[in-house]
């Protein structure tokens, strides 16, 4: 089967490898219907030291179950499923609190950009999409379901952790697929003013379609001044930060209003950051966010996609086959593509 490996910064290869086999009785083997390249895959694409042994890639997938271990009860061969980017038992105390990404029996997928994959902890992880046949479903529906593996529900998690309420003002930092998803999620939760900070017009146009009321293309001090101007000088109730670099964090605490919440879902590329009087303390601002426990939100989100309430799949603007995956990484890295979907049948 074909599978994606990264051998170092800028070096992505698709190789023919053996199909995975069941290891634990709680495993399943799934056949990929669609997978995709994530903005977070671009971090190793920039930084990974060259290695002889490639690292398998991929954590987003919709798939058909091929084979299940003896203890799998929640899915059966033939089921069409969504795989959250983290697997979990979904029964322990941490999972019951809604933080499946921190399940002590769980982990993060890293082999899903492949034709087949082994999924651990299937009973707690894979969720069946009811009544949909992936062979006959529309591309639009498949695209939206695929976003529930990570990107849309990561945007939703940002808004959920910030407890976005009707009538509030929200700023979204970052116009990548997660940022645009955060716009859509904030709109669903009733935010009145949604300020999207981003400067790629094709992306911010989709942001407006998803519910952004204002777009601020400026960055740094100019961007901050613009947001303050749009909010009566007070700043926003909530910042959803979907970038992960320090300037985005600085921008976030500069535009948060006193008592507000900064919710981060861009994977921070730093460990140390200001939390003192001039950043969070002086404003009584709170910091929230982390890896999205997609599993906690999946049933509700599947229903919203199936009934047409949300159409988050619009973030995909390119579909490729496995042989084009290295070019797909380059296209996302070069901002020629917003988010790239992989269709194994191409
Ligand atoms: Zn757990």
C-alpha cells in the first residue's frame, strides 16, 4: 500500500509498504476514503532534522472498517467511520471530563496519510457516520465529514474553551483552515462580532462566508489598533488563536478586553510567554485551549453536517492522489493551497 513518510524538512515521500495488521484486540484496520494534510504537518516540514528512517505522517481520516480485533464492539467491518486525530478509551475519568486528547490509554495518530491504517482503542475512538455510503456520497459531504477528524472541531474547541456566548465580540487570529473553522464555530455559538485577522483575500472571503463580520489584514501594532477601533477601544471578549507563533500570542493579549479569554489551538512553537501585568494579569485575562478532544464533540458535529447546518468542508481547495502528496505539502507550505485532501482512488 502507499503511505506517506517525512525524512526531514521539505522531504516528503510516498512509499510502498506492507499493509498494517491487527496488534491489540482493541485495534481495527481501516481503508482510507479520504485523508488530508494538516497545517500542523508544516511544523516538521520546516524543522525536522534529516533522518535515514522516515517518520510516518497523517492524523486525519475518514475510512471504512476492514477488520476488527476480538474486543472491538462499537464498529464492524464495512462501517464508514471518522477517526479523531487522537485515539482514547473514552471511558476513563479524563475522557469523561471531555479531554480525550489527554487519555492515559490514548495517543495521537501519525500513520493516517496511507491507503490503510491501524487504529488503536477503537471502541473509544472511531465513530460511525450513520446512513452514509462513502461510495455514493457527494464530495462536499465527504469533505465536511473529513474536517471533523481535526480541523473544524479544533476550531470549535477553541470557541468552546473560551465559552463564546451570544452577543460577544470574538477575534480570530490566523486565516488558515483552523482559523476559518474557528470563525464558523464562533458563529454557531452566537458571537455577534467576529473579527478575522488574516491577509489572504481568498481565505478571508471564505471567512466572511463562514460568519466573519470584519476582516483585519494589518498585523502588529496596526492590526491591534484596528481591532481596538472596531470594538469601541475596549478589545474583544474572546480571542481564538489559530497560529501558534509568538507574534500571534502577543497580538492576542493586546486585543483582549479586560476579563476576556484567549483560547489557543495553534500548536505553540514556544514554551515561555508573557503572563505578567502588561499581558494577562493587568487585564484579568484568562488563557485557555490545547489539543482538541475531537471525540467529545463528534456525534453532535456529524449531525450538524448531515442536516446541513454547517459546511466546514469548504476549507478544502485541492484534491490529489497519493503520488502527488509531496507536491501537496509544498502547495500548502507555499500558500498556494489552503487545505489539501487526498483521495486514494486518484
Ligand atoms: Zn480515557
